[in-house]
C-alpha cells in the first residue's frame, strides 16, 4: 500500500445508537454469525431513552415482562411497570450477557453518512473519525432529540430552564415556583413526583390528556421465584400481556366508536380525585380517547387537586422576565421552567445527516413526509435500514415487539446479501415503497389517530400520520419476516469497478416482478 493511502476502518455493519433498537440489532447480528460490526453511540453509555430520561417518576407505560426482549427474559422485574433505573440496568445487563461491549463505540456521534455509489458502501463520519460500512442500521430512536418550542422572550427568563429528557439533577426544586409546560407522558409522571416539594406548580396545558388508572404494583418474591424456577411462566406472563393488547387493536384501528366505555373509566379516574367542577372541565378532553397516546397514572389527578398547583388551560405563549404568559393571557411567576414538550419525531434528526445515491439527504427525500418500505428502507438509500422507521410506532403496546420484527427483517436482508454474493447492495424500488405506504395510509383512514379529533405528535406538519402502525404487532411481524427481493433493485459494481458507477443488475426476482431497473 502506498504511504499516502490512509488506512481506514471498514466493517460489514455499522449500527447507530445503543438503545433497545441498537442493542437488539447487535445481539441479532451476533446470533446471525456476524461479528464484523460496530455500534456507534453519541453518548457515554448504553440505554438510549432509558439513559437520557432520568426525570423524577420516569417509568414505563407497558408492563416490564412485555417491555423487554423476548430473547432476554428477566424474572427479576421488581414492579409490573418498571422505573427508568431498572430498565436502564436491564439494558446494561443485556450488553454484558450477549458480549456486546467490544462492539460499542461511545462518544461517537455520527455527523454524516454518505452512500458511495462506486464502492457500494457507506462512508460514515463521526466526531471521532471516519469509517466505512457495507450496511448501516440506524437505530437513533423515535423519541431521542428533545423538542423545545420557540417561545418569544424565553431568553429573557432569569431562572432555570430544562427539558424533561435532560433533567438537571443539580438544580434543587424545593420551595421553588415551577412551571411545567406540557401534559404528555413525561409531564404526567413528573407532576406528582415534584408537587410535594415545590412551592408552587403551574401546569401549562394546551390539550388535556386522557388518563387511565395505572395498575402498578410490586411483583412479589413468590412470583419472581416462580419465574426463576419455571422460565415458561415468564413466557406465559408475557404472552398474556401481549394477547390482551393485540385484542385491543381493532378498537383503535377499525372501531374507534367502541372506545366510549374506556372514556368512562378515564372520567371516573379523574372524578375520584378532582372535585372542583371548573378544574374538571379544564381537564376533560374533547377528542376521542386513544387519538393521542392514552396515559396511565393514579397519582396525576390527586396531585393537580393539591392547593399548591394551578392548571392553566392554555399553552405557554410568551415569557417576560420571570413572568410566563399563556396564549389566553393568564400570567404566572416562575423560578424554573420544565419543558415536557416531547421530541423531534416526524422530522427525524438523523435524516439530515444521511446522504443517498442521488446526493440528496434523507430529510430532503422525506420533505413531503417520511416514507419507507415495511418501516425500514427508503428508496435511493441502499443498504440503509432504520429501526423504528416510519409507521412502526404503537398506540397501545410494547415498542420492543416492533423492534424485534424489524430485526428479523434486518437479519433476512443480510442473509439475502450473502446469497447474492460479492459486493452487492439492495435499494428499495420506488414503486414498492409507494405501494406499501399507500396500503398503510388507506388503513390509517379509519383509525382513531386520524379520526379522533385531535392533533398529536403522531401527525406530521401536513397532518399525515407517518409514525403509527395501523395494525396488530402480529401483522407487522408477518410483513417483516422476509425480504421480498422483487421489492428491491439489486446493485452491483459496474464492470470497470474503480471508475464506473454501480448499476442495477437484473435478477430472477426483477423478472418475476415485471419491473425494469
Ligand atoms: C420517557 C419515555 C417513556 C417511554 N415509554 C415507553 C413505553 O412505556 N412503552 C414503549 O413501548 N415505548 C416507550 N417509549 C418509547 C421508547 O423510545 C422506545 O420504546 C425505545 O426505547 C426506543 O429505542 P431506540 O433504541 O429505538 O431509541 P433510543 O432509546 O432513543 O436510542 C437511540 C440512541 O441513539 C443515539 N443517537 C442518536 N443520534 C445519534 C447519532 N447521530 N450518532 C450516534 N448516536 C446517536 C442516542 O444517544 C440513543 O442512545 C418511551 C420513550 C420515552 C422518551
């Protein structure tokens, strides 16, 4: 090798992110016999969501025996709904158990990934240097980059400001006047956790949430001993939790009119704690339950009824020094503002950093809305797969089920590349992507997320639902079991490999599909 040629690292697969998605991908790669891979993580430890969200009260909304990997059951879950620290510890444990440490590259934020059309590989620029990979598995998370609204005058606020996903544990809230902005899943966990210690809590509520009772309890020593001694009981428990949620799906996707009785339970949950009719009116949603994520809490409403809490039924509109002004003109003084305002979901931040075959970024390609084939691959971005991509989210069950389905797809994708042999890449055909998304959007029309009369983070700027899967998790599992080569163009290097651009080659599958490359 000539001296001026730089030695650089090349891997078969680069996984980006080390939350459930990235770690799951790593386990699956090893199980498929692939060890030539790295996991690039911008932070200093694994855990993703469950590392970054350390706010008081942070916990899962799905029972732990379902919100965990099927291949790594945990008989020791301490509660039916585990807290953040237990889920984070579980992911550390998975990392050790499956020997993932040698693959992890911490403090390695991916800045840019560019498809090399000649060499058929990804060039990956991280803050620590560059590497190349045949395949990229992007698992940067659907809820990983906090979103703070652009509030006029926020710069003038003299107190403390932070987002729920970047909690400042050095800041003592005791006795302070705290403004909580937002009433989503994080806010309703934070409110009851901080209400007893703060001086005054003002909740800015743009839209009230439907909140169901949270059936949380400690898992007894006897149950845990049983799960340890008879592992089949853990599987049975998981199976029951899964089955109940699968049965609920039809109501969300096809018969939102059947959800009225669920609203009555939620109203009873509120009525038991909120006696003041004016406050009850403020907290009662005017849209169908399920349209926005149904929240679970048995402590949120009791906290709102406490004398040191005010609910402002309007979003934060402006900040004037230490005075917070709601959109309806209501004013409140605050020492600290906590934003529980969610994440960049439909404008997935990594998309800005991925440059495809035609030189456009994934964000540019998705300008009109995110679209992928079977939730994972995008036309013009060969050998690039997103874990929890477009329309893979769930309204009522565990995201780990969807992640594992996508990992089945990833495993088959890599098998297919091996079978094709040589230097090969798969690029989804635009028609296949369109067909898939047409089907998804047709099914979406009847769902509660589209018809329930709310605006939610499931919808993008144009009102299209590009986040939720409009079916059961079993259906998605079937749809992602195998890669159908007819849905892809097979790319191989052009004959004069060093100079020519790669070209699609006809395969038997192409012929079967009747599509020309
Ligand atoms: C507070 C909260 C509660 C939740 N509760 C539930 C629940 O009850 N049930 C449920 O099903 N789901 C829940 N979710 C959704 C949850 O995000 C998913 O279930 C799941 O954890 C997502 O895993 P992930 O690996 O895809 O993403 P994440 O866990 O977000 O991991 C993404 C990783 O990618 C890294 N990363 C991002 N960009 C880059 C980059 N450019 N370079 C390198 N690394 C990068 C991040 O640092 C992070 O470690 C919750 C989310 C939040 C925020």
